[in-house]
C-alpha cells in the first residue's frame, strides 16, 4: 500500500529571497538562516548559486557544517540554469553538492521573446535533459527540474517537458508561477493533471503579483497530493522575493495546519516546528532591515491584538472566539527583556575587555587569552561583513565554528 503523500517545505530565501531588489544578506546572515531553518525542521534550503564566485566559500563552508552535524537534517540545494556547462562549473567550485535544481523557461512567451531564437521548444527539452544527465554523472542525490513560467506554458508541452525530465533522471518537477499569474483554481487543475500524468513529486513555486501567493501554493500542493504525489512548497521567510515576493513560510504552515478543508485532509511534514517561527522571522527582519508588517499573519504586532469592544470581550471569554491558533505556538510567548542602563556591544573596533564581557554574559568560555583574541578578530570581521551589530546567535556561532566562520567572511575576487 502506498504511503499517504505529504507536503514538504523548500525555503528559497537564500536564493530567490536575496534576489529581491534593493536588499541583500551577508554570507553570515545566510548561514544563520540555514541554521534557523534546520532548527525549524524545514526539508531543504535553496542556499545559493554554485557558479557565482562570491558564493563559493560560503557554499562550501555550509556544506562543511552539514558534515559536522551543525546542519544535521536540512538539505542544502543549489540553483543553476539547466545547462551542462553550468553543472560542470558548479561541481568544480562546489564539489560536495548533493542537491540541485536546474531551471529553464518553458512558456511560448519566454521561448520566443527571451531566448530570441537561441532555443526552440525541442532544444529547451534537449538542453534540460543533457543538464540532468550531467548532474547525475556528478553524483547528485536530489534533483529538481524547474519549468520557469510554467503557469503560462501550454499544458501539453509542460507535460512533455516533465516526462522528459523524469526519463533523464529528475526526482521532482518545479512548477514555477513566475509572474504570479495563476489563481487557486487554475493552479489546482494544472498541477493535478501534471502530477497524475507524470507521477513525480511536484514543487510549487509561486509569486505574489496578484496577492494570491499563499493560496496558490497551498492549492498547488493539495493538487499534487490528490494525484498521489508528494508536494514541496517553495517559501521565503517573511514573504521576501522578487517584485511582490514569494510565499511566506509561516503563512503557508498556518494555512496547512489550520485552514478549512486542508488541516484534516493533508499532511504537513511532521518535522516542521512552528515554535521556531518567531525566532527566524524576527532575525530575518533584522538582517534584511525590513520590519514585519503590523498585520502579518501570526507574527505582526496586531496578529493577536483586539481593540473592538465585542472582539476584546469575546477573546477574553475564550480566545478561540477570535483566534484560530495561539501566539505561543509560534514561539512568541516569551517575555521581551528590555535592557536599561549600561550595555557593552562588540563591533569592528572593539577591545578585548569589552569583548570578554559580552561573551561572559552569553556563557561562552574561552580556554585562554589567545583563543579569545582569535575570536575577537573574527567578530571584528563579522561586523564589517554584516555592516550592523551581531545578534547573540551570530556571536555564539563564530565562537563554535571559528574556521568555518573565517571561510564565510572570505571572498577571493
């Protein structure tokens, strides 16, 4: 008897999220997000671009963290164009890559007006299949093939493309609603037909240009499950992403766990721990320099606020009158400590005494003054690297992994 299909989460903050115009993350901040996603039980992090040279040290360092157990469960996946040359270059620069997604455009619009005659419908499939086989020859363990602009692709051609990807050795098909064109109804119908025909797990990658990104992502996952296939929703922390953003990580979890006709019929990956939501989302807000909206589901300042007399009275009598879930479930129940008076911070010009004071408060011991001095030097680099004060978890990470931290801070132009 076949197991019941599930919905898994592949977070793409460190790939699509950082492509958001006008913002960026340092390599240390990307590493911290991988660590937080790992704690949260997320299946995979699309952690970067293996052929982008300034990513090389960061990518290899994070794969080292996977080997040491610091990133113990989460898979780290790279994103590439679906070409043999990109695959070859990726494995020269990042030889320990185990997971990849290979992407190519499939819609008539893109083939005719983006490729401009360089590729046609036949050569798109041929190029993709060759790239898949190249990745398999390099020992890739988990391989997704992305159909960019799948929502505007003729369904017959999309199925032909997906069948060819499966025959070449792909493990999943990523259905990309690149322009946020789908509605919940269209994406359900299209993915149901695609999954039923191809019988491969489906990744659902949606954008928010029409404000439908979470609904589309969940409906697409439901369709894949209804066709008997596992689904993988692509998310970004706080809904970051190009233009109007990608599917918000926490909103997708809440929709699956609490949505009508979803929560009792579809199974979310049991490793997901919503309790870590507050921690990762507040860190991402700080790292990106973008406040969490006041009305953000689950996490906004007003998500559990009641001012109307009728609402406040009802919530006080029984919180279920006006709340579907509890704020404690998102890890936001702990009291916030407001420090007053003197505070010592560590920056790029810090001295050893102030530095030791900060780490003593974090209960991080040092064997001797030499070790403390080495970590101080790395912390100074980290402040230059981030261009903002480090949070406690970043300071602890550097103390635990000084050599890996050194690689993350290093780029070779």
